[in-house]
């Protein structure tokens, strides 16, 4: 029994020794696990801090670059803008108030970039290995900005198909979306030195030229489709000469002899009676088929009459930064008339052309479009319609069934000319799947808008929009504005 008792004693001693070893091992394991857990927490903390800091810095730089682009701030105040944004958004994620430090801001005027370097000192939850309780996290972002001035002309459909029908109020939707677009583009500008100017071209069976109507030639039934040429009885009787008079005398003589019934314009006609596809100013000297000179006035076709085939009340407004004038005009839109889309494209072209600058200035309607300069000027056309282009006058004669093909063909040619001159074109089809149109009409309407639009430069920047509701129409205008004012992060 004594031997057995000794064995039991030995086993007990061994067990006691093993318990001590287990305690040591457990302690070591617990310490390692605690360190691992603390390290994991710290890594997660630093990752979240870095992610939060990067997000805030990205937003600050993007916001400042956009403000530089839109003119809401200038280069001298860029650091103040960035710091204010960092201060206002410093509590993002796990960051604390007033924690972000702006280390460096560089505005590169040559590269048109804004670069920001910033940091935060993060108090670690688990200081380990003598690293202290603070860890610095840094972030750097560079964004592109533009100092271009922007000229936007919006062609807006106010034809009969836009009229309110029951709960569907397309003209109301257009008013809301167009006003939002104007306010978005023209807000936060120096009124004395605006960076963005906007023109609107409301249209139906023609375009109401307003004060620019002095540059129209009002045809009479049976009269020539061209304005009077040098040596014509009218000009000789008024001037006593066979020469072409000055432009101011010319429009005074022609306007008095052939008074307009309204201020509506159709296409300008070339010497063969077809639609003229240029953006030449009305004071451009042309020659007829007999070599006789005349000024390139825009026609007011004698077939434009009453009923649905009438002039819209809303006047076209050349480029301006006067948001009140634009908003008031949009609010007065009334839906009536046919869809002379090519005539509207033509006048949109004119509003962006420096060749119409003299006429616009003479009419007291502002300074007109700037000279083309891709490095300094962005020219943008927004073409919006809810249906198929179906009305044209030049070259149609009495062949009314050919008007649609003429209108669509003219529109595509005008759009191509605009794009060749550096004008970026966005198009919006509004409710083009309307069941009141045939499948062919819907396809033709979309085809013209797709052909007219500029080529997409990326998936993120599209130029043709096919929308169905008022909310989608508003979104389309806003996306176009964002794309026009594109600000990109480069790092």
C-alpha cells in the first residue's frame, strides 16, 4: 500500500506542476491574443480613419475645383474654401471635430489642377509595442478644374403635343425642369462678369425671333423667296442706285415695304429655295442665281399661318446671365403648334454663333456669342423634343407630305455643322414612346436625336437621353449640366 501511496503522491505532484505550466501557457496565449486583438482593432481604426479622411479630402477638393470651375470662388480663396470644407466635414466616420490638418494646397494654373495634402493624428485604442497612443494618417487628392466660360443654348419644345392632358402635364414638366436648369447654371455668379450664359429657343411651327425679327424677310404670296437684290425696283426707288445699300438701310427699306404679320421666323432660304445650313449673320452678302447681291435675311415663309400652324408667343432669348428674364419667359410657355424642329436647331445654332453677334447687339439683346476658342469657351446646345420633327417650309412648296423628311434631314445637317464648329450637342427625347405616335414615328424621332447628339466620350458622359416622366426630364437636364461642368479626380 505504501508503494501505491507514493505513486499517488507522485502523480499529485506532477499534476500540480502541470497546472502551473498550463497557467503560464494560458497567460502567454492570452497576452498574444490580446495583442492580436488590439493590433486588429488598431488596424481597423486606422483604416477607417484613412478612409474617412480620404473621403473628406476628395469631397473638399472636388467641391473647390467645381467652385473654381463655376466661378463661385477664385484661386486666391481656394485654400479658404478647402479649409472651410474640411472643418465643416471633419466629423466624418470616426474622425473628431477640428482634427483634420491641411498641410498643403496647390492650384496649378497651367495643368488646371487643385492638389490637397492633409493629415489627422489618430489616438489608438490599444497602444502597443511602445508605439505611443497617436498615429498619423495622411491623404492626398488632385482634381481637374476648368476656367472656361460656358455658353448654353436650349431648344425647348412647346408644341401642341406638350399640352396638359388629364393628369399628364408635359408643358408643366418642361417649365419645372427648364427653370431648375437655368437656376443651377446661373447660381453663384458675379453678375458683372458671368462665367455661364444661357439662351432659350422655344419653338413650335416656327421660332418667335422677338427683337431680332428686324433681320427677317416676310414673304408675300407669289413674291420672291429671296430678299430684294441690288438693282431691284424697290431698292433703286429708295436709294436711286443700283448698288446694295448699307445693311441698316436695307432692313429699314425691306421691313417698311414688306411688313411682318408677326415676329416669327422659318428657315433662311438659299438662292435655290432650299434651307440654308450656315450660321452666317443676316448682314452677310449673298448672290442670287443671276449674280445679284442681297443680304442673308432669314425668311418668314408665307405658308406660316394661323391655327396650329402659328407662331409661338414665347420669344427666343439670346445668351444672357439674367436668370429672372429666362425664368419669366419659361413660366409663360404655352403649348400649341406643330413641330418645326429643324428651324429650332437653326436658331439654336445662331445663338451660339459669333456671326450673329452684331445683330444681337444692334437689337439691344446683349453682347452675343463669343468667338470659338476650345481652350477658353465651351459651347453647348441642348435639343429637347417630345415628338417627331414634322414641319418644314424651305423646299417643301405645296408638298406637305414631304415636310417631315425635310425637317429631319435639315436638322441632322445643321447638327453636323454645329459639331464641326466645336459645339457639343446633348439631346433629350421626352415621352417618345407615346402611343399616339406610330412605331415608325417614334423610331424616326429617336433616330434624329441620336444622330444630332455628340459622340459619347465615356459611359459616364452620355449625350442622348430618352426620358418618360417629368422627374426624368429634370434629371436629364441636371446630368447634362454636371457633364458640362465635369470635375474629375486624377489621384
